C-alpha cells in the first residue's frame, strides 16, 4: 500500500476540497484516506452549539505508547473572494512556475500535507514510532473557534488521551522557511465602550450632551499612557480602537450615545482580570476629570461590555520541544529560527492547557490573499524539517 510520503500530492488532494469554513468539503475524508495506509486509527467527530454552525473534526492516532506527539491544524479555509481575480481556480491545485496555487496552500493545508508526508517517510525508514503520533484537525479555526479544537481536546482527553508535546502547523515564517518558531502567543481581550449622552438639536447644544466628546476623552485615556514596555519574550501590550459609531444618519442631531470597539494584545505582565481592572481605573479617572461639555457638572457616563472568550497569554519553555525543533530547522536550512511570540492568536491557545506546544509552518506572505500559493521546494523543505524532528524527538 502506497504511503502518503509526497507533500505535493497530499496538498493537491486537500486543496481540491472546497472546505470554506464551516463546510468540510470532503477535506477530512481525504485526510483520513491518506492516514489509513499508515495504520492510524481515525475518528471524525461533529460538535455544535446554539448560535454556531455544526463543525466536523478529525482525531487520528498512530501507536499506543508514550511519548505521545500531537500535530494540530485545520482544514477549513477562508473564502476565496472573487474567483475571477485568481490566476488559477482557487480549488484546482494548479502548479505554475514551481508553485502550487490554491486556497489553503499556506494556511494551513500545506502544513498538514508536509507533516503527513514526514510521518510517512519516518515509517518507511524506521517503522512505527516508539510511541504515538496523533493528528488533531479541526474545521473551525477560521470560524468562531467554538466547535473545533477546544471541544476536540476535551473530547479526546475525556477518552484518556494524554500528550507530551504538540506542534501546530500554522504558517509562522515571515520571509524564508524556518526563520520563525512561535513559542507562545500574546493574549487577546476585546471590549465595547459606550458613552451615554443626551440627544438634541445641534443648534441648541446646551439642551443636549454630545457623547462623542466624552468618547474621545475616554479613548484618549486608554491610548495615551503605555501599558508596559514589553518583556524579554513579548512586545509591549497594545490597545487599538477598532471602530467608532454613533448610528446617526442626520447631520443636525446630536446623538444619544457613542460606541467604540477596542482590542488589546497583551504580554505575561497582565492577566485578563488585571487588564479589565486597569481599563476600569483609566475610564473612571477620565470620566471624573473631564465632562461632555465645559460647564456640565456630571461625570461622563459610560458602560464597558467585554467580549466572550478572551485569549490568555502563554509561553512554552519546554527545552526538549523547542530545542529539538530549532535544531531540526537548522539541520535542514542552515540557520536557527527566531523564537517569537508575535502575531495573532491560534488554536495553540487551547492546546497549551494540555501539553507544551509550539508552532512551525510555511511562510505566510500569501495567506488569505488572492493567488495564495506555496513553492514546491518549500513543501519539500518543511517535510524534511518535520522528518528530522520526528527522528530526533523519538530518539
């Protein structure tokens, strides 16, 4: 039986499945078919929650012993957008100029294809690993991330699954393959600030309270003073105002309220709770010291609503995992990767509660773009990195 040792063929099979989140598009069936010749035990599990779409997920395990290595990723992809703008159809997996084009080529069907090929080559060379390798693959990473990795981990752990380390195959590299290894992620916290005023006619401002004035004052209180200077492992905590809205179509009406959305990306100097407290202190102080309009005695009235499911900060310090994977990158590329915690969130934020986790994948420059593509040479190189890691880690 032919093993799936060619990352190019593996990726082509996955790209041809139009798995735009939350649709599966046959991607998990295709992956399960490729895992079958390795002797992996596979199970697809669907999860649902009120207000969110049902999502299919795949858990596969090769071996029964320890140590147990998890590879995690997702087969769902973002929409291709205007397909006529693509050089090649987004789900055709066409090869042009030494590159494969297709939605998910980089983010992150390419990473899955390479790790699968690396495991197949390991088995060809060495037989089954002296431990276990599992695949934890979701169809919900690009969506709300409610019915995917977080529930699949809970499901697997309830069945007695335990892991010693995990690799997430997200496209972590910036410019060249292997230049970046993610060993943690900043936390993410989002909220909505509402300033409450009094609606009125713009010609009679003394009869109204314009909430836009108060919103600008409170926003300045959030933005003007740095939260920290960063740490050895993380950049400074940062807050961004992402939208401001008054819902007012008229130019001669002072609105009744003004709303701003904001997001913080924070380092290990903060927790979700301590950040919420700091935001509250800044807003309370500014609301007392300023007014919606000079001469008005009342403090600025405001409300803060926090979004569900904030992401905590985490940092992986497991020397065996980080050191072995860094050495594998160096052995294949000739340079050691930069250990980084930058970028957005990923499903590693769920996995870190179960075992040490790092992220290493392809160069992410074309992810989510028209003409998303990956050089065939990069697929081969990443496969060799993963293979070297498997051999050294299990050794």
